[in-house]
C-alpha cells in the first residue's frame, strides 16, 4: 500500500471520528444530513421521493435533499427530454434549485452526483473535491476507466470521501449469495441484466451493463484476471476468469424479456439469486457513508469492475480475444 493511500485512509478515519463525535454531542437523535444533488435527469426524483417520504425509516430519513444543480446532456435524449419535468418535481419536493454547483455546495453537508452521463462527472466531482464534501457518484462513474482512476486519485489527494456502486450490490437476494448455506463456497456465477446503452462516448456496458456486472462481482468477489466478450444482435456475453480458476459470466440482454439476477454455482448446490431489491438498501449505505466517511467497498474493487467492463469493450473490438484486466488498468493509469 502506498504512503499516500495510507495517509488517505488515516484522514478517512479522522473524518469518521469527527462525525461520530458530533453525533454524540447532539444527543441520541443524529443530526439531519443536508444533501445536494448534481444532475436531475435520472435517479434524482425517485431517490428524493424515497428520502422525503413520511414512511422513510432510519437511517434513510436522517438525510434531506435541500439543494440541487440540474445539469443535463443535450445529446442524450433521455436527459434532455426529462430535465424540465424533473426539475419542477424537485421544486415541488421542497428542493432549492441552484444555478451553479458552487452555490449548491455552500448549502449542503454531502453530495449525490447523479448525472446520467459519465462524461461531465470528472469536472463536476472536482468542484465537490475542492469543497471537500463527501460524495456518492452514480453509475457510470465516468466515461472511461482513465477518468475513473483520475476521479479516485483526486478524491484521495484532497482527502474527500468518495464511492460509487450499483444498487444491485445491496439487493438482499444478491448480497446474501456468498454466504448462502444451500450454495456453499461459490465456484461460479452467471449474472444478467439489460446491456443496451443510451450514452455516447462510453464503453457500451458502462450504462446498464454495470448492474449485472456488479452482481457478478458481489457474488464472485474480486480477483478476476481476464475477460472475453462475444455478442450477437440479441445478447452480449462477457466471460471472466478468476485467479483461482473460477469462471463467471455476465449476460447482457438486448432483446426479449429483461431483468436482473444470477445463477450461482457452489460446492453444495446451484441456486438462483434474488433480483433487484429497490433503491433503499443502497440509500442506507449512502447514509452510513455520509456519517462516517468510510465507503462500503474499496476503490480497488470498483476499478476492477470497470476494468472488466472496459476490457470487455476491447475484447469485442479485437474479435473476442481474452483481455487482461491488469493491462487495462495499467493503460488507464498512464499519464495522458
């Protein structure tokens, strides 16, 4: 582990201690976390509705969306067509709409970066890092692995807590598969999700493919060494080989019935996982992160998942050739 990363981990521990001490001083009821949103074209509305609902339970009801900066991408029809409606809905939910990220940052304790397009995420995140506000970045983290590496490097340099996950990682029927007694030790997994992308300028699996891939890595754990991808007009298939000889696949569905899930192969049994369990489990993890500054998974695990996705893109361009995740990461870390 590098000295810089050790210092970053120490700073995160200090951040957590300060947060817990502040909570203790305030009494039994933790203070409400004032949250700002960057990007109102995707998850901003459903997440705010969950957080602001009178039925929201702890710890989700311990945060409040107080300010937002709309941010949309004119060359992404889904983004452009929904921004006015979503902005109006956020106003109706009591959220102040700001005309700059900096103005929004002055009003909040923490940030949800929810722009559907990964291309502006690096610049948007830099403003948050300058303010040193803890930030969750929605998928895709950025539009390339090189930019994702840069985001996490700059978060580390500024001492800013930062993480990103698909909500599939915390869906109960997926998160529980690694310890399912009917499965035993996981020997393999075939996961699936939609893989159709609406985002220009990204490896195509970064958009919906992240969900099935995150489920795959949640169940298999880290340690994937190579990825091979083949596709047809109806489906993508990305095959990962782990360093211990296990094999896992991601099936990206292009036509027909879509959904989220996996078939898990173990030393005791074969069993289907659960499917998407809603946004609430992820929101619970986000609240914990905002309180402590400690992410629920490491940067290295996140980079491995996106190296798998970018490696799959390279494999497709090279006719299904196996691609080393290490080589993809090394290339992404080269100075540009």
